C-alpha cells in the first residue's frame, strides 16, 4: 500500500517501450524519464500509454509503472473507449497518492485528456510540444484550448511555430537532451564518413541524403556511408542507391538498437540530417556528443551550436560535407548541448513551484 502523501506524477503518451530492451521506441523520452526517476526517487512516476505497445497490460519499465491501453491508433468509438480507460486509470492513481499533476507528451489527444482531467480536478497540467504537433494541421489544439502557461515547447523553433500556427505562445522552452552515461568511450579512429539515422519516411528526405552523397563521391569515390532506420521509403531508397551506383558506398543497416546507433555515431565524421521539419532532433544532439559534426537544413534554436552546420540548399549541403571531409585538422570532440538532468529538473520545478 502506497503512502497517502506520496507525490505522483502522471505521464500521458501515445506510445512507450514495450520493455527495457525496446531502445528504439521514443529514445529521447526514455532518457528523460530515466533521468527524472534517478534525480527524484521520492516522486512516483506513472505512465499511461494510449496506443503502443500493442497489448493491454500493467507492467514495470525500469521500475516505473506503465499502463498500456492497446489503442492501436483506432478511430471513432474505439478511440473514445481508450480515453475513458485512460481517465479511469488517472483517477485510480489519484486515489492512491498525492497527484502533483499531469504531463502530456505532444499536444494531441494526450494533451486533450490531460487538460480535461486536470481542469476537472484542479490539478497542474503541462503539455510538451515535441514536433509536428506545432503544425497548423493539428486539429486537437482548438479542442484543448491551452493557455500559454500550460504549454512547454521543445525548442525555440517550436515555440515560434506553435505561436504562428495557433496564436498561442508556449510560455517556456525545455529542450531535448542526452545522457552522457549512455555513451561508450570516445573512439580515436572514425571509419565512417557519413551516417544517417531516422525513420525512412518522406518528411526525413533521405532521397536528398542519397543525392547529396552521390555528388560527394565524385571527389571521394571511396566514401563510406551508413544509413540506419526503417520505414515505408526503404525499398525506394534502396532502388535509388542502385540507380546511382552507390552500393559500395552506402550501407543500409535497417533499424538498430539505441546503443548500437550511439556506437556507430562515434565511428562517424558527419551526421547528415536532411529532414524538412524537426522540433529538436535527438539524433543530432546524440551525434554531437558522439563527436560527429551535424549538417542539416533545420535548426531548433536561433543561436549557433558548435559543430552543428545549418545549410539553406542541397548545393550548400554538398559543399559543407565536402569541406568537413577535406579538412585533416578538423576537431571531433564531444559537444554537450543539454543534459537530461537539466530537462528533468526544469519539468519538476514547474510542478512543485507554487
């Protein structure tokens, strides 16, 4: 039986790892929650995940209780039933401890249910805007009707994007972060020239990744490239690799575990990230701490970050990659931008301050 005065924080999320070995499911959120648990052992963290894992379950993940509702992204009445079950789960947690509030990942249905429950029970609720939920197409915002003081943005870019699209400016920014303890010792030799990591979907624009590297091979014919990820674009990207004759240059690794990706990053000189939209890419932060340089079209903040090179065009991306690879004196030191402990403290301070 839990103590009546135990402080409990509810996390609402559309998905969550199925177990401790599921390192590819929301790695940034995993890192955040592990830091939160480590720094605040007196806070009882409860996670309610709406759609994934694909099973109805009550299980422990690294000592944190997780309620999986198995929604499977169904629509209509089935989705309403998931919301009803989530409401009941939050209510049950409220009975068994001092609920300090609800934190919703993404300003979508989790934010909607979190807002309703918190308003009904006069609790604190914060909704963390994490990416594409800042877009104009997010129809949940008009139903949530969040106040600026209820919204956390992952980056200054998302803060401005949300305001531009919904006329509401999140009052604070709490960024994505990494945990240095997750990294193996830094490698001296970097045998991979360019790495790409992400979902193989149109938004990530890995067709441009391949096109850029086709041009780079004109000066570096023995270029070594690794692309990690899976998704609906996988077959078309493999076809493009063959079309350009890059089978000896680009190795498509498929999905790799998070520790495996970090190890590959530490073998790499450049993370090439051609996505056309990013909230604050965790893979970019991870690559920087792994010692690689990052080249991308998007920047999450409006102040320069060491070793993160932001370009405006495909041609400029090609030139930047060539410049880095051509410089024998270039530095591959670790660059630490934000730690998970800093983000965890910033979130807890919101709930515990008066």
